[in-house]
């Protein structure tokens, strides 16, 4: 134990003396969380709108005003004649071209069906679908307001049967995308800290030649590995605590469930990413090699974690691969506890899987590490 104590002292001193590592530990998590939480969003705003008004009536102007008043649309072009070639769409200056036909107001007042035309720039399919949905919802809202304002005009003896429905959003009532992204970004930051720093730390010992000095000391393999891993485990827990504080104070992310479940899971999860970093360090001879290998795994883990793309939307073969991804389980726990108020019974399977993962990956790392004297 005395040897382990001295190793830990050495590691902490080495970490805090490294001017290049300190920004990675303290500055990078805060900057990435603050920037990516706003940048990494699927919310669609500032939709560039072109309106072709061929009716020039008071009713068509009211519809246009509803688009202008919306926070999602920016009216950039206003035309009076149809552009059959879609010049603005081809140039990329607009996302949607809405055409209001002739006799728009007249046909509505005479209860004649009216067709509005909307051409959508669908290069980005997801953005196009959301933009078209926004445009349609405004038209539907305009219709409902007009019917209420002119109820006498539309009253008939044989009123058609209508079905009305109401929708309620659970777990994220305001549909704030930051509530969805911030928990996932916290997992990403904790994982990067654990994996990158661990892999680079041991490889750095190889580069400067101190690894040979450690190998010829009476320090056992277990003491050496624990001494290397434990400081970064503490740093990972610190980054998680700091990130949760920022999530609550800056982004007002709800914390519905018991926070201790997140910390308990993080304690176990960090042994997984630290074990992966340790395993990478046994394969690499330079810090550059360790970074390349770590990034290779990191990109795969992030893309298959459900952080950006729901796992249910992936092909069946990709869904099966995600079962081997530790990121997936931490993101599920983080979002379930914070947003849904999940309890132990809801996440115990994630604990079990990550526990097995930690045992397997650390066993592989220990077996892969070679110490000259033992």
C-alpha cells in the first residue's frame, strides 16, 4: 500500500505539472459543453421563406403575416408571379417557396377547396421534413382561426363529423433540444477524459523513458495499473460533477430521478473507458499513435450510441452492434434518470452489463501489459 501511495502522489504531481494536460482537464469540458449544447441541435429555425402571392387579398396578407410573426421563418423573397424554374431554390437562397394561388380569398369565402403549393429544398431530408411540417402547422392554425372568426359563414345543418385530439409532451414538455443533448454530451466529455488521458499518460512514460525505471522497481503490476488509472478516475468524476452543475444552472436541465444513480453508474463506467485507454496504451508506442487509435474507437462509439441518431432508427445489424457500445448504456441511464425519473429497477440491467464490460476490458488490459520483472 505504501508503494501505491507513492505512485498516486507521483501521478497527481505529474498531471498538475503538465501545462498541456490542465486545459484538457478543466477548460475543454466546460468549453465543449457550453458550445456543443447550442451547436449540436436538431431544432430547425431561421427557415428562409419565399412567398409568391398571386391573390393580393387581405386574407393572403394575413397568412403571410402569420409566417412573418413565427420565430421559425424569415421572409427573404416576396414575388407576384410564379417562378416555374425555382430559381431561388436552385441558388440555395431559400428553403421553402410558398405559392398562394389566384382567387385564394374568393374561393375560401365561397367554400371552394383551395390548394396551396410549397416547394421545399430537400437536400437535407430531415430539415426539409421539419420545415414542411412547420409550414403546414401554420396553415392549419390559420384555417382554424379563420373558421372561428367566421363561424356564421360555415355553419351548416349537416356539419361534417370532426375528430379533435390534444397532444401532451412527456419528459420534455417544452421540446427544448438542450434537455436531450446535454446529458449525451456529458457522457462524451467524461469518456474523452478517461480514454484519451489514460492512453496518452502511459505512452508518455514510454516516450520519455521513465517506464523502464518503473518496470525495474519492486512495484507490482497491479499497483502500477491502479496508480495509473485511479487519478483519472477521480478527474472523470470531477468532470461529471462539474458538468451536472453547469447543466442545472446554465441549461436548466431537469433532474427528475435520484442523482446518486448517475454517480454510481459513472464510477463503474469510468473503469470501462479507463480500461480501454489502458489497453490502447499497450498497443501504441507514441502519443500520436494512441490518439489515432482512441479517436478511431471514439467516433464509432459516438455514432452508435444513440446520442444523435435514435438506435431504433438504425438498421437491425447496427442495433445489434450497439449492444457492445458502453456509451449507449451510460447515455440511456443519464437521460432516463434526469428526464424520466428512472429508479434502480429501470436501470439495473445497464449496471449489470457495464459491470461485465469493466471486468472483461480491464482483464484484457492487465494481461496485455508486460512488466519486465513480473
